[in-house]
């Protein structure tokens, strides 16, 4: 029977980054992915000549961030070219640049407060930022201003950064995301679509001798004498003293390994962890070029708490919160010449009533038509990914990011990468790390290598 140095469960970007760094160190690595495709939430599929991303992806710091850092660490000259994109904000059909244009939209005192918020966030020491890990972002903002438009703009940004509204977002974690992005000033989209990142990492793993098997679901993590000894997938057993799960922390601990191998307080802690929010993604392929918009965020009311409360009570808001990306406008190879691809996401809590979910595709298209009126007339096809479908594909109840970056779940209180079961580690947007979505997951992988890996550097 083949024995590996490490087995990685799941090919999300956190799992691939870990596999890439370990295989470059000369470790014998096996990565098992249950889906036939690689990348988890960072994957794409092809339809009628379009490369469609599973999510609506902007990489917060493109190659200046952890995605580029991992490639530099393993010595792969960065083959990914990014187009820098800055989203426009939009309220009620009026488009503007945050924070600059709010000068003419709020009182002078509130605009000064906004300037102070941005300055304070950027100038705080790491220790000061950390002291806000357990404070929610809304409480932090209210200590500067009560202006509804400013508060709604931040809510819009926090749902994009961490897929949670301000009242559920850790202020400390939000500050880290904002500071990193502000310093790098390079938010971007990979030419050819997001799967380019996934494919580059996967090719790297193989080039360093790592093995990747897709379409193989891990059913069980084996434990012998209180230590991890391998995994079972169907009728196959793969042996390793180190198993690194990139899957859901709850399933990993409670189902794949089994709660009996962990202290009770850890099991209770894992059971109590809360995911980020989620939301459907609507993709519309257009027969011709109808818009110059590249990326736009939209909200229709400044009463964001009221907006989500309405949804929870089964009432469809008139205008939906949207994140609209038109990748063909900055990465032409994503679609056939002369055609456009419009991707629209709308954040919402997990457990939103079915009556609302059923109306989302129509509601999202109708709101987006404020900016792209021809969205229906020139559509070649429309495709919706529901939260349920996302859950079936990549798990975690269909959460957008992973374990929510909320007070009590960030910084020192983020779930640990090293679990109490010897040999079992968790990487990705489920444990450790900091930052926006994909960068959170890759930072977690680098944290594993730097602080928790049982292997010491290159073999
Ligand atoms: C709609 C949407 C839009 C997004 N937009 C952005 C964005 O613009 N910018 C950004 O940075 N981030 C964005 N994100 C978030 C980002 O994609 C995720 O946070 C990140 O990709 C998570 O990576 P991960 O390493 O945690 O792995 P995941 O992507 O969660 O992948 C985990 C993998 O493990 C596999 N797996 C699980 N269990 C098993 C098992 N038992 N056996 C084998 N395999 C298993 C799964 O199939 C999956 O492939 C978005 C997410 C969504 C859903």
C-alpha cells in the first residue's frame, strides 16, 4: 500500500496552496478532491465559448497578495496576468466612487468623520487593530458617524470582503482587509478567468511530483493509537501520518474523523462555529456588447438592517443589493468576440426563506437592468447558481467564504489550523488566515507551512 508524507482533502485554493508548497519541499503529497473539477469555490466552467467563474471573483491584491506570494515561494515565475479593476459603488441608480464622491452626498461633518475613519484604520498599529477583533464593525463606525449613507456604503463593502453585514463583521478583520487592499492598490482579475489561478497551482503540484486525484470523495479519516493514519475513499485506503483537510471544519471533525477523537470542549466549539453568509449568482451571456461597466456594487436602501429583516420575513425588497462583474470587459478571452458575460451576486443570510430564494433570479436581473437595460433582450442564456447548488458542490451549507469573519471567530479566536487530534490539520477559509476570501484561504495555507507544519523545510 502506498504511503504518503501528507494527504490533502479538497482542492480549494487553500488545499492546492498547501499541496504546492509541501510538494515543492520534496514531500510525497496526495490531494483528493470529491468533484471532477478542481478549485472548489475558485473554479470556472465553460459554456458556449464563455469561461464562467463559479463565484464573482476579484482578487483583493492580485499577484501582490498571497496568491502571488505562494508562487514566488516555490519559484514559479508568475504566469498569471491581472487586470486591475476598481468597483464603482451605486445607490439607487446613482453611481459614485467611495469614499471620494461622498463629499457631495453627505454633510461636511459626516464626510470629515468618514475621512477620519479611513485615516484611523490605515494608521492604527497591529495591536490596535487586534483590539477590535471582537467588536462588530457597525459599533466601530457608529463611534464616528451615524450618517445612513456612509453606514450603508461600509455594509456594502463588508458583504463583498467577508460576505457579512457590518453588524456581524469583526471590525479588526475588516480593518486588515481594507489596509492590505489600500496598501497594495492592485485589486484585479486574472486574464482568462479565475480557473487560471487554480490550474497554475495544480500544474505546480504535479510538476513537483505531487499527485492529484479528482472525483474521489474522502469518506473517513483513519485514526490509530490516537493519531491520524490515513484516509478511506470508497474502497481505497491511503496511508499518511499527516492529513490536511481543506473541507468543512465541522464535517472534518464531526464526521470524517469522528467527535470521539477530540476533547468535548473542542467538539462543542466546532459545533458552535458560524459560517459567512452566501447568495445566488446569476450569469447572463449577452449576444452583443451592451455595457462598458466593469464592476459595480449596488444597494437600494440605506436601511440595510431593514432590508435583510424584510427578506427574513419573506418580503422581497424592491431593489436588491448586488455585486455585478462583467469580466469580458477587462478579460476579453473570457468570452467569444463581440459577446459579453455579466455575473451578478446578491448577498443574503443562510436560511433565507424559500419564497425569497425563488424570486431572486428575476429580482437580481430587474435591479441590474437599472444599469444594463438590455440585460433581458440581448441574453443568449441565463444561468443561476443557487445556495443549495453551491452547498452540494463545495459544502459548508453554501457559505460564500467559509467560517465567518465575525467577532469571536477572528484573529486569536480563528479556528486553529492544528487540531487536537495528532496529525490532523485544517487549511483554507475554515481555519487560521486573514483577508478577503481567496486570500484568507491562501494565507491559512502559508500559516500552516510557517507555523504548524510537522515537516521542517525542504527535504
Ligand atoms: C459566489 C462567490 C463569490 C466569491 N467572490 C469572491 C471574490 O470576489 N473574491 C475573493 O477573494 N473570494 C471570493 N469568494 C470566496 C472564495 O472563493 C473562497 O473563500 C475561497 O475560494 C475558499 O477556498 P478554500 O481553500 O477554503 O476551499 P473551498 O473553495 O471551500 O474548497 C474546498 C474543497 O474541498 C472539497 N472537499 C470537501 N470535502 C471533501 C471530501 N470529503 N473529499 C474530497 N474533497 C472534499 C470540496 O469539493 C472543495 O473543492 C467567493 C465565493 C463565492 C461562493
